[in-house]
């Protein structure tokens, strides 16, 4: 559930982040009205509490996967909730690319697609990986909340057995697994960022 959502979020958020950079003032394809609409979409998406978002998109979830309960159903709100979050992180990482490098690429006749693919995304890799690491950890937190509406996973286990059946040991075990999982993901993300930064 988390990993499928993470892949969809990485694709959608990266696309949205690139569009925000391209359409901004001084971007490769400046278009202020489009940029403002995209910025509004991102801001609205980030301002909605996830538990409310899960309930609000239930009709869409049913239309997409045919049900509102279970692991597959949880992927829809998880992805919708995380894309704006990662898009803003991706935009920040892309904005930190040295403008001189982009100007040099333009001076050498590189097309917009080449600048995006071979300059912006390449130079911003450490920031993008760091942002994706934070996003995956956030998705793990979201997935625990998804257990409240039968989303499955550790959150569902913790609520159904740990909270509703007063099985404290199960609750502690779920929390411990979540803590270890987050630590491992953060360590792997930091390691990858260091490797990319040295290249």
C-alpha cells in the first residue's frame, strides 16, 4: 500500500513540481495564470488534514477501485494526499539548482526537455531523494491513519487489536515496527543523498 502510493506520488509530485518551476516567472515556459492555479492546487491539497481527505474522496475511491475499504482503497487517498506534499518539496529542490548551469545549457542550444531532463532533474537529485524520503515517511504515518477506516496494514492492526480489544502488547509491537521502519528508510535515504551529492 505504502510503496504503490510512494511510486505514484513520486511520479505525480515530480511532474507537478517541474510544471511549477517551468511556469514560474523567469522559468523556461513562464505562464503566471497556470502557475497560480497549480500553486493553489498544491496549497489546498497540503492544507487538508489526511483523516478528512480520506473521507472526502470516498466517492472517487469507490469509482477507481470499486470499494472504500481495504488496502487497495487506501492507496487512492494516500496518493492524493502525498502528491501536493512531494510536489512542493520537488519544486524547492529544483529551485536550488544553480541558475548559471541552466543559462549555460540554454546558451549551448539545449531544448526545454533537455534542460529539464539533463540539467534540472540531474542536478537536483540529492534534494529530490531527500524530499522523497520525507514523503515516504509521511506516507507511513498516513497509512497508520488509514487503518481507522479499514485501510489495512499496521494501523488497522493497532486499532483493531491494540485499541478495540485492549491488547497492549499488539499496540506496542505495531509502534515498534513503525519506528524501526522509519529509521531504516531515513538511513537509506540519507545514504543515497550522500552518494549523489559526492558525484
